[in-house]
């Protein structure tokens, strides 16, 4: 054990270079490592890919005894342990995928002091058997990874995490380091409170990824827009394209291949061997585009991913940030590009509504969806919006679409009134397509059938295209002026607030419509 500071710092740097092969610590890693190596508690908030693992791995090597890493990500444990073994760190894991013999073997090694790090799933750690084992071995530290899982309001709540406060009660002298990439103040407070980390030093890294350029465009023909974007800005580059469904993943990969772009599919419905093969090719070869569901990316570490594209709206800003964060890890310029449309909003809302989750969870998902919608519809800097969401105030960045090509806004009160009054006149019983047909004065069979040609609002919006009305409607949804009723065929319904707009008491500021294909043709960034 090292007591004096200079010595610990030297030791840490030495381990970083000789064991892990990196020349220098990043951002706050050095301070965190020193603090924990000296026995202090820490709360580390660092974005994905920021380098959280070394913050507990190196102190575990410096301190005597075994470092216990609590992690809910059972699927990653084998890889983590293999990667450590490769550099000569003695690591193992304990989780439900192992046979009893395997567990016995790990326990034996722990008792004999032959391990530097052990990854343990929380439900395993909390067993009587495991806690008794921990009483008799020397423990270097507890690392609580994905600490936001303790938050009931988060997207990843795990009830076992709440019981992890017993680590502090049963092992008061062992330092604890909690780590997460979710940094809003509420989650942070909850982690401190529930894990009894009141005395922990907090290390908050910047969430900004200045080399990533954010672009969110109006979706018309998503695949074609994606192709244009890749051909214009990313010929021969490695990238990831996220799609919501497995089918769309396959179709998008086929489509790109037909147009001369090497694309591979990746989703959980594929054979494991094929999936692994595609992943390996993506990592090893240059210029491959991976079309994937969000099943892809966890633990993927490829520095030169030049773009991440979303063909469907992500479920939350956290998800969007995590997925786009896989671009440009080498620090060179990279693009985060998304195409989104009204259909995305409808689809996501329906998925939340139709899921088997409990009401609280659904409500949280709804709030998260509203937040990402607001990001898509914002008239301000995208980066500012994202950073603000993570509790980090900033200024306009100059490197996102809204900074580079500021959208113009206009007083959309009249347009909003046209939509809202049409919704009202059809008794809030019809979906977007029908409402827009009425506005534009399109005489469809369905319009005939309901005698909607006779409504006073029939044709009052003939001056705008369907896409334009959809864009406006989306903004009204994002602003909470219209909601969608999924129990009733996605009918559009009014809200308390929308009545104020109808009465002329509330003005609505809307984004000027830009045609989709104009928005994607930026020059390649230099
Ligand atoms: P996180 O857990 O925060 O998402 P990781 O700990 O997995 O991030 O680290 C992300 C990548 O950055 C890994 O490949 C890791 O080896 C690398 N890395 C971390 N710290 C450094 C460093 N000081 N120098 C170079 N590479 C680093
Ligand atoms: Zn900006």
C-alpha cells in the first residue's frame, strides 16, 4: 500500500503505461485514481467512452486485496475479463451464467488472494454466500458501475442496486467508487442518497463532444436521404446507422450495398456467429457501415467511426447521446445525423403505450420521449440543448445544424389555430392523415364518408403541402398543444393549453419549414 501522494501518482502512471499501454491519463482520471487509491470514496460522472474503467482498475491494482466491481451488464463481463487477462491483470467474474464448479473456482482464487479484480452481478453480490466470502477476503475497493441503476426515475432502474448501501454498512473501511454516464442532478442526488455517498468526492467530466457535429433533418425518404448524406460527406468512412426494427436494419443494409456502400447488418435476431463476424469485420476493416438496432454498440470501441446516423427517433436523449457518442472517439471531426418525422413520434408513443411495463415506467418513458422531441424541434443550438439536459450550461456551439443554418421561426398562431380547430370539429376522433386531408381540402373517400367537406375548416390550409402540415403538427405535439390517443386509432386530441391558442390568448412560435433535401446538402465539413 502506498501512502505518499507523489509515490501513488507515479505508481498509477507507471501502471497506465506498462499494463494498459497508454501514455497519459485523460481528463480527471489521474485525480480520481489517486483519490480512490488513498482510500477515498468517489462519485464519477463521465460520458460513455470517457474512460471510467481505469478509474477503478488502477486503484484496485495499487491497493492490496481484490477490487470488487458491481455491474449489471452480465453480457459484457466475459469480454472485460478477457481484455484484462490479455494485459496480465488477474480478473474473474461471478454471475448467473456460470456453473457451480466455475463459481467455486473463482471463490477459491479469491480466498487465496489470487485475483486483482472480480466483476459481480448485484443479485449475486447480495447473496449470503457472497457477503460471507467478502468478509474473509481482503477487499481493495468496491466499484459500483452504472450507478444510475439505483435511480427509480432513470431508464435503467434495478431494485437490487438500492440494497447496495449495505456495502457501506458492512465494509465501512473499504473505499467505494460509483460510476455513471447519466449526470442529471436528480440522478446524482439519488445515487448519493441511496448509496450513502455523502462523503464522496464528486468528479464531473464535461459531457461535451466538441468534434461531433449534430444534424437533425426532416424525414421525407429516409433511406435516400441517408444515401445522399453518406455519398456527400462520408464516402469510404466507417459509420453506424441505427434503425428501430430488425427488418429495417436488413433492408437498409441491402439498400446501401446496392448503391456501392459496404454495409453489414447487426441485430439480436441474427445468428450469434454471423453477428460476431459482422462486428469483427466492422472493427477490423476500414470504411464499413454497420446497420444496427441499439443492440449494437455496448462495449464497442472503434476510434475512427466517422458518423452515426439515426433513421428512427431514439427513445431518449440519453440513448441519442450514448449512440452518437460512438462517433469520433479519436477526436477528429465526426457527424451525428438523424432523420425524423411525425411517424416516428406516433410509433414511439404507440410502443410505450402497448408495452407491458407498469404505469410509472410508461410515464417516465413518455417524459423522455417528450425531451428528445423537444431536441428535434428546438430552434436553438442542439449541443446547448443536450448539455443543458445533462445539467451542464453552455453557449451556442457553432458546430451543429441550428448554429450553422439557423432555422427561422414565425408566428404560427394562425396555422396552429387551423389545425386545432379542425381537430375540434372532427370531435377529436381522427388521426393526422385525415385531419391534414381536411385542411388541404382533399376530397378522399373517407372525407366524403364523414361529410367532412362540409366542415368550415375544409380547405382552409390548401396553401401548404402535406409534409409542411406534418412538420407543423409535430411541433404542436412537441409543445404539448396536441396529444395522440392510442386507445383510439391514434386520434389527435386537444390539451388544456391548446384551448388558449384557439381563444387567441396564447401565441405559438414555430419553425419555418425547410424542404427535406435542402437540409441534408451541407458541404462536407473541413
Ligand atoms: P467508459 O466505461 O467510460 O465508457 P472505457 O473505460 O470503456 O469508457 O474506456 C473507453 C476507451 O477509452 C477504452 O478503449 C479505453 O481503453 C480507452 N481509454 C481510457 N482511458 C484512456 C487513456 N488515458 N488513454 C488512452 N485511452 C484510454
Ligand atoms: Zn450549436
